[in-house]
C-alpha cells in the first residue's frame, strides 16, 4: 500500500487515499468536520499516541489566543492540532531511498504541496519493482502506470 | 474499496487505551489530594467564586494545604479574586506549575492561559459553527487537564469553583468519583432559591454528589455608620427553608459587605484585614462547618 494522495484539510474535512501499486486497489480514509473535532476534543491521537502526553497538551494545543510565554506541547508536528496528521506524516516519512540527480531535479519541479506525496509514491513504486534507487526510468514507469489507471476510469 | 464498516475496532488507535491513560494520570494526581469540594449554584452571580476565594483563605488559616481549581472554563474569575493573574503556568516535570496566592493557596484557572482581560475562551476548530457538537467535550477535557496536569503537590482540600447551572457538577463527579461533597450557594431572592432548588435536585439525582450544605450569601446588610443589621430583600431566611425542604444542612449566611467585593476585585485577602467583621466571622464559621464535615 502506498499513500497516493490527500485532499484537505479543508474546513476540517480530509481524505487520504492509499493504493496498491501492484493491482491498483485503493482505500480512502475520510474524515468529516464533526468527527475530527470530536476526536480532537477527547485529546487522543488517531493512529495511537506515540509518545507520553505532555501536561495540558489538549489545552495548550487547542486554545486560541493563549499567552505567548506558554510553550506549545511537545515537538512541532507531533503535537499537531489535528488528531489525524500524525499517521499521515508518519506514512510520508517512513523509509527513504536513494535518488539519482536527474530524478531529484525532476521532483524539484513538482509543486511543493504535492511533492512529498509523489516522492513517496515513486519510492514505493521502485521498491515494489525491485529497484533500490529512484531514477528517471522509475519515474517514467510510475507516470505510465498512473496514466493507465486514470484512464481506466472510476 | 474498504468502507467504514470494514474497519475492525478503532483501526489500531487504541482510543480507549488513551482515555484510560488520561484517567490514570488524573487518579495519580488525586491520590495526593485528601478532599475535593465543589462550590456550586444553579444561579449565576450569587457569590460562588467569592465564597470559594474567602473559604480558601479561611481554610489556609486553619492550616490546611489548599488548592483551588477554577472549573468555570468560560468565565474564570479565581485568578483575579486570589490575586495571581500575573502567574503564567509553565510545564515543570510532570505538570504545570500552579499560581500561589499571598496566603499560600495554589490556584489553576483558564484565566492564567489567556493574554488579555477581554480574550474569549475559543478553541481551534475548522469553524465555530455548530460548536455545540464538540464544545462540551473540550471543556470537559480542559477541566480534566486543569486538575490532572497541575503540579499541586500534596493538598488537604481542593476547592472547585463551578460555573452557574447544574451541568458542570456531574462532569466533575465523573472526573472525581470520590468527590467529598458540594457547598451550595444561594442568594436572598425567591428567584435565586427557585433556580438553586433545581440544581440541588440535579446534584442529588443525577450526579449523586453529597451536599455539605447551603450558604446564603448577600442576605443581610449592616449599616457601616450605626451597625444596624437587616435583611436585604426577603423577610424570611430562604436559605434555611431551602435546606429544610431538601434535607440539607444550612451552613449560615454571609452578609453583604462592600469590602468583600473590593477585596475580590483587587485580589486581596479579605480575612487578613477584616476577620473581625460580621462577614469575617460568618466566613470563619463556614470554614469550621466544612472542616467538621470533612474531618468530623
Ligand atoms: N457577601 C458579599 N458582599 C458583597 N459583595 C459580594 C458578596 N458576595 C459576592 N459579592 C460580589 O458579587 C459579585 C458576584 O459574585 P461572584 O462573582 O462571586 O458570583 P458567582 O456566583 O461566582 O458568579 P458567576 O455565576 O458568574 O460565576 C462580585 O462582584 C462579588 O464581588
Ligand atoms: Mg463565579
């Protein structure tokens, strides 16, 4: 399974699509505004709490307009206001691969907001097809497959 | 495509485990607190916060280690009334440092997190529309954190100043299952007593919290020039009959005293300067009644 794309967060709604590079099977995680907010209100993390909670973590990360001297809890990212971002960030960051200069240059040209997603898909594709580095050929092949899938329609 | 119904349990997030962990943290903290006493009233503005502030001072004078948690998340006033608004809580070890008042009372309040007098208590959300669906949950979580994540140390008594109404007491009782009891504050008017009566019923029937007794506040007024004392409004003692009707002890009445309002506004200890006044005597008598209830 590779993380394929995310939409949002937009006003509390977000969708995260995972897909299988072998057969194209896709699975989407959908959140809606009320669910996200209710989960956030509980002070729990989706995907599980990966570190001990710091004191008044819910209060410090969710209160708007708090005193400046009060530090935000934990590391940035880890203590995101959104209970779902932890799993997504983790998915993006797990296991990185070598890139050729050419492939690096190509990924740099992709708009920043989709870059991590494409990067991750390329690495997953390379791994699935027995490559230990991402080069221009891997990216071409991945593009070809994505094109086929898209034209396959839904 | 896998759907919502195909997801087993909570998908590995262990939400129940995380909530259990939160409650365990709360229990660990409360293990160092002998008694938790709520100060409540169905009616607003009857003096719950003022009574909490002077009671904390009186109990400190009786040599108890006292903490005050401001359970009024949206209208916090304990930091001001105890004169500690300048304290900003910072994380220290396992908890946030509480403020300490001039008389040694440890205080934790939402007010200590807010930058300005007029800053509203707002929570990050994609939209504030339909906040009724989640806001009570955030307030409950905030109250849990104010109690569980404050480095109170060892306390004999923790006083909780509740907002008006009858919905916060069951929340507190959920968080603190062995709540020692609640002190009910009422005003002198019939309207006040009617509203308070409803909250008493809710407290006993829904929250199942033992009621220590009723305090009637601002019922009498003493002329500062000649010392003549009279009832403010109602001719008879409503607080006393309210207690009788519900089988709850009447703990006494605190007279109206402008110096009490001034002390609360300025965050100055009241008893330190006016212990020898009718209001001072009434407050000390109230503290003694509560002491008796808790320690027999
Ligand atoms: N015995 C008293 N004599 C004089 N003033 C008093 C007395 N008790 C309370 N006050 C004043 O009455 C006002 C309301 O009191 P307080 O804020 O304690 O009420 P409350 O019940 O906590 O209100 P809320 O429902 O908003 O939480 C305050 O300005 C306070 O100083
Ligand atoms: Mg109050």
